[in-house]
C-alpha cells in the first residue's frame, strides 16, 4: 500500500521504517529536508513539500500526520486540505485532544475528505516491538487502512475503538493510567532506595517481572535504567507532561468520575518542576510560627 507520511521525528521515522520493512511504499515529507533524505536512504520515497507528496500518492490518497499536537498538526491538516481531493483520507497519529478530532472530522468532511484519528503507543521501542494502535473514525474510512495498521502493530495490537475522536480518547485515558503507574513505581523505588538494607534495585525490578502481580513493560524499563545508574545521578528530577494527563482529569471532572491517583500523579509532576516550592516555604513558616519547629534558611 502507498501512503504519505508527514513528520519524521523519533516516533515518525521509526514508523516509516517499520512500514517500509513490511513492504509498503511510503512517501515522506519533513520540515527539515535533511531528515527526509536520511529516511529516503532507507527505502522511503522523498518529497520536499506537501504539494509534491500529494502528487506522488495514488488515488484515493492517504496522508498520515505525525507532528506535535496543536498548532503544528492543525497547520499540516489545513495545508493537506488544499491539495487533497474528495475520497482522500487524513490520519492524525499525534497526541491530539479528542475534541479537536471531532471538530476536524466535520471540517474535512465538508470537502469530501475522510479523517481518522490513531492513538499510538510504543515509543522508541515500536520499531522492534510494534505499536499499539487505538483507532477512531467512521468504519468506511478505517477499514481500507487496516493493512497499514496491522503492519505497524504487533499481533492483536490494533483495534478500531469507535467513531471520530475515539482513538485519541482511548489513548488519552491510556496515558492517564500511565501517569498513575509510573508514580507508584517511583514512590516504591524511592522508599527502597532510602532503606538501610542496601537493596539492589535493578535486581528487584527484574525479580518482580518474573511472575509478580506488578510485572510490566514499565518495570522492565525501570530495571534497565537502574542497571545503568542506580542512583540516577545523571538525571534531574524534573518531569514534563504532554497534556493527556490533564485532559484525562478534565474528562473525569466533566463525567463526575473520581480519579484521585491520576490527579495526584499529575500534580506531583508539577511539583517536580519547582526548584524551591513557595508552598513548602509557607508550610515551614507556619510550623515555626505555631510550634517553634526548626526551619532551614539560605
């Protein structure tokens, strides 16, 4: 199958490599031409503008957008709409807010275009292991693309989960759960790191993956990281969030669903970005005022 692919970052470039290896013809475009030439050297078909990419695709055309969510994705979709024709399909594989999917579906439908949203999980390991794909959109838009989805995913790793926006909705909840899991692992390993037993944390992470109820791929990654440097001295404890955790919590609020673990995991990430919390200073000041408790000063 021939498909256009826009965006050759860490995820996008490996997705293209996997498709090429599976025998698909992938016409690639990236804002940086150097990256386009690099991937073309591995079997993809290069193009150096959206317009050129579209001319190299067979009708009905399929163009996969894999750029950062928000304005970057909106810009690429708007430009694609100028060149695509009725019956063509746009796939958004980024971490888009599902509300934007619903809006864009209506927008592209006005031009006779199809819109599919694909939640993609697998990170930098997807090239080797495959990508878990949570796909949303109308069935007649999704089904023709299944050869692409099945090539990208491992066995049983692709599912059409529902209508427009459903793919990114499920991916949003997936990432919210990920926040909670990661926070629980982080807290557990911090307690063990602080203990008096001199525990081998990498060995324990490996142990827990052998039949334990807390075994997981995240735990495999923890073992890998701890093997390299158990004290993680090369890292700063600054943790970003890409939006899905916030959206998950907002959806929980909108649906009156309690989600305390995911909410606290997100707030802990916020705390990690503060060099010296003003709120913590207020707590220290109050303890000192009412009880004369010890404080530390600069």
